[in-house]
C-alpha cells in the first residue's frame, strides 16, 4: 500500500488485493493532493479489512 505523485497535481494510492485468478490484483485511486489520495487509499484498506469484495467494484 502506497501513495506517490504520478505527475504534477495527480497523486495515486494503491491497495494490494492479493492473487485472484492467478493474477496479482491491485485497486488504484487518484486524487489531486497527497492527503486525498491517502484518505481514499485508507478507505479501500478499511473496506478490505471488512472483507468487501473490491475486485468486483469499480471506483468512481
């Protein structure tokens, strides 16, 4: 799980969902600031801990 600046003004947060169907799956979120990207990433982490099926959902 990490957050990094993809390009100026666009931050990326990522959560590893593990191996699904023989492939590594990650959920990625984008935000204009580092704090927002980390917040969105942490929301995904909480959902993952609650065993929500994130692989089936599309982030909007």
